[in-house]
């Protein structure tokens, strides 16, 4: 068996894996990233389909935050163009644009009257300024304490979908935290697709003496005397041993247990992973058309359907994502629950019916280009923030990515935070070459 030696071995080239590898390569650690897929980026990548550029998951990334700061720190280009961060609610066949200031209160009073809107806004203000609501009830159940109004509940259902979580799955405290963290945030998309953006990190890793190998699966994590010693991979047609001072897994905490062997973890940790790392499911339908299906350039929330739904007329801002003369509308919806057994086909059918009702002339104007369902080991998020630590009970074995996010904004910022935390821990504990 061939043997190679690195300072750090990273399993998985998603935002978490590439982020931590770029930071460590930049600090001078000899870093290897292995990715089992033929492309990098994981759920933040893109592919070409019938002349359209489609995402493997994420379409937007926060700008001016931790992701952009990570790219800047390692000297990577950040080819992201801003997106109009405006919301519009499509309810009862009418559109209600929601201006950033005072928009929520106005929308609530339109549907529920001044008094109820004031009561809800006061509860939200308390949650922002004093104490977040409990994590023990869903935002749906929390709201029922303040309102029974179906339209008001629909508005919040739409706001939860903006966080890409189901209304009944999202704990009240987490909803409020994400609402607060998201207020005033800006975002953009990579006009050449997320694959091009993630390749900017690959360029840095290569330039700093590291390596990113796609099409290479980590078969196991080597553990001796309670310490991670490296990984076994199938590379260049043979099994190779990669010795490393630290192993970082971006494959998600459940996969990390399998790779390192459950017998190497203590029972408490196994229980935490089992009970707290619960993946969230989501769906996307990409629609092609000759003319825009929705004229609003920001986020169109359609919360009254069978499934909570958000639409974006993507090519109004990024015409590059469609071939000339064509348009792309992307719609996202949460299935009924992430934590109960689900029939993916039925969920998709209901989602499609909602789209048919939300878009006038759907059958004559829209073509379903692509439909995706995310769950289990390829989910929307691997866990809600704050589930478990990035460190595992095995010394020098870390997790990164959205399964181990701290209490920060969801998605890519969460992954970048985990990369920063792990890179700075390694920098303090292990020296390059010596590790
Ligand atoms: C539909 C959808 C829309 C989203 N929209 C947004 C958005 O607009 N903004 C936002 O910030 N976030 C969004 N997100 C969330 C965001 O995409 C994810 O949080 C983020 O991409 C997760 O990155 P990660 O590094 O944790 O994991 P992943 O991207 O899953 O990367 C892990 C990688 O590890 C690889 N791997 C696994 N096992 C092995 C192995 N044994 N050997 C080698 N490689 C392995 C996998 O192939 C994968 O490439 C969205 C997600 C989805 C699904």
C-alpha cells in the first residue's frame, strides 16, 4: 500500500472543507482535500443543463460577511454580483412588496389590523432585544399564542421558508435568531455559477502547496490510541494511506462516525449525533420560459399553498444563467416535515400544483427544466445551528460544515464559521511539518 504524508487531510470539498483547507494552506500547512464527486463545491456548486446554469444547492451567498472575509483572508477572488434583497408576498392573487423598513408591520396590519400587528411586533421586538423564545416549541406553535389569523400565519410561514426550513420544524428561538441575523444582510450569486466561485478556493489551495483531488473517496479514517492518524483513500486505482496530523471531515457528523468507526467514540457523543444532527429536507423546481414568469426581481414569497414556497425570477438579475432568449425561475419549498417519513413524489406533486396556481398561465408558458429533492445525507442543512461541536472525542479529528454550525446565520456563512474555528484551533495546537 502506498503511503503519503500531509499535515492535514480534509474529506469533502464543500464550503466547509474547501474553506478550512484554504485557511490552513494559507497558514503553511501541507493540506490534501479528497472529494468523492467529480466536481468541487458539494451543495454549493453548479452544473450546465440544456444551456442553463443550475445550482447543486445554494444559489445565493451572503456578501460582506464571514464567507467573503474568508475568501479575502486567503487571497481568493470573490466573483459574486449583488442580488436585490427585496421581498414580495403573493397572497390571494395580489402582490404585496415588503419594504425593508416597516414592511413587516405594514403587511401584518393589512391582514390583521393595527392592534394585532402591534402585539406581534412587540413580541418580536422583545425576542430581538431581550430574550429569544424557547427552542422547545416551533415558530408555528409560538405564533398561535399571539394570533389565529390564517393570513398572519401564512406571512410567517413565508418568512420561515426564506430561511429554508419548514414552519413546524423551525424552533421559535432559532427563527427569531435567523430573522435578527438576516435583517440588513446582503447577498449575491456568482454569475458564472457556484462551481466557478468554489474553484477560486481550489486555486488558493494549489498555489499554497496543497492539493484538491476530485473523484477520490475517503474509505476510512485511521484511528490509533484515541487519535486520528490519517485516512485511507482509493486514488489512482489503488488504496493509499494518507498520514496526517489532523483529519477534518466535511462529510457530515453521521458519515464521520462511519468512517472512523463508531467503536472509537464515546456513548454520549454517539447519542448527541443521533439526537441532534437531524437533516432538514427541501425541494427545488427550475422552470424555463420564453418571457419572465414573475416580474419581481427579488424574492417572491407564496406562502398560502399546500407547501410553503418561495420563487425567484433569477434571470432578471442574472441573464447569464439561461441561454439567449430564455428565462429561468427557481422555486423552493419545504416538504411537510423533515423528521417524519415522507413520500418525495407526493411532496413534489403538491409543490408543482402550488406553482401552477401561483403563476398565471403556467401550463402554456412554463417548462419544468429540473426538479430536486434534498434529504438524508444530501440535505438542505445537516442540522440546525448549535447541534454539536466541531471537535470530536477523537483527538485531532474535526467536523466542518453545516452539521456542526455554531449559532450563526444558516448555510454558507455557518460553514465558513466552522472552517475558521477549526483552522484557528489547529493553528494553536499543531505546527506544520511537525504535526
Ligand atoms: C436547495 C438548497 C438551497 C440552498 N440555498 C442556500 C443559499 O442560498 N445560501 C446559503 O448560504 N446556503 C444555502 N444552502 C445551504 C448550503 O448550500 C449548505 O449549507 C452548504 O453548501 C453545505 O456545505 P458543507 O461543506 O457543509 O457540505 P457539502 O456541500 O455537502 O460538502 C460535503 C462534501 O463532502 C463530500 N464527501 C462526502 N463523503 C465523502 C467521502 N467519504 N470522501 C470524499 N468526499 C466525501 C461530498 O461529496 C460533498 O461534496 C442551500 C442548500 C440547498 C440544498
